[in-house]
C-alpha cells in the first residue's frame, strides 16, 4: 500500500506531525504475483485509485473472480485534523477495495458500517492467507487517535458490520486480539474470544477482558491485574506450547 501520507521528519523538529496528508498523491497498490519468483521492482504492477486516501492498517484480503478484495479502514484528507503523528487526515472508516489487475483499476466501496470510526483491524492469526468470514477492529472515540471505546465485528460475506460492543463510559481498550477456543479451527473463525486490556479512567484500574467472539456479548470475563498495564500499540496471542518453544 502506497498511500497519500508523506513522511516528514523535519515537521517534527518544527513541532508538527510526523506524517502529513498530500492531496496530490493518489492511493495506489503494488501487486506482486508469487509466480514471479524473485521479488524485484520490475515484478510489481502498480495500480492507482482515482482518489487520494490513506490506509494505515489492513484487515483482510482474498481473491474473488480474478480480483483482489481488500478490507481496510481508509482515511481521507481533513484539513486541521492534526495529531502529533498524523496531519490533515480525517477519521479512518472501513471500506472494501476492489483491485482489478487485468483492468489496472481500483474501486473503493463503502460497506455497511462505513460511518463507524475504526482502526487496528485484525482477523484470527491462523487465518492469514486463508479465506475467513470475520474480522475485528477497535472502535475509536472522539478524544484521540488511540482512544478505543469498543470493538466491531465484521462479516466479509455479509457485507459489513455484524455487531458492535461499546465499553462502559470512562473505559478505554487496546487492540482486539482473537484467541481461539480449544475446539476452534481456522474455518470456524469466530469460535473463541476477543482478548484485550481495558483501562478504567475513573478508578485507574487495568483489567484483562475476554469477550465471546461468537455471541459478541458486551459482558466480558474480566481479570484484575495488580498494576496499570499501558494499552500500547499492537498485541499478539500465542499458546502455551508456542511460548515454551
């Protein structure tokens, strides 16, 4: 993904953001076929969209009818919407991007739930490279880039948002990670849990919360932790067996 944000370290020296939106730069995608063998600059096909936009994190992609279907939150230019990291970019919202290699074209589509501000999208880790049905992302509030106030569940076959959980007022969370149950398989991609740390601003208490990924009930099992755990950027789940290895 080659988006419309430009990396400007000199901007930081002057008190500005590290990345700034460049409206003259179109969003484009470099497609490399595995059949090409060696990954070289010449083996990539670059396909540009008709608009300027930015994708910070992708959720899932698969091939369908000879086209690449990519699901990802996508942001457009919004002058004055600036943080210490990103400049002049509006809220990221979920979209479906159709990349047609034969026609060298990109089509950006709204999905059900495209009005939701969301980031940090994930699928179950053992589903990467497979066709899965569900993905999960953090729902953003209005008080900062990483002020996550809930979780969204996306249905790729159903066409968009399937369910959403909102945390209680004053509670914020980190990245939603899928934790498979012992009976779960890669094709049974919502049989398990969504795990994350939560932080209660009012009482200054960290908990580790487990939400049922299938029912998507808003009532988690919460495990108290003895001290504050910073929410961080990204997270990963490994099994005890993987940990021992």
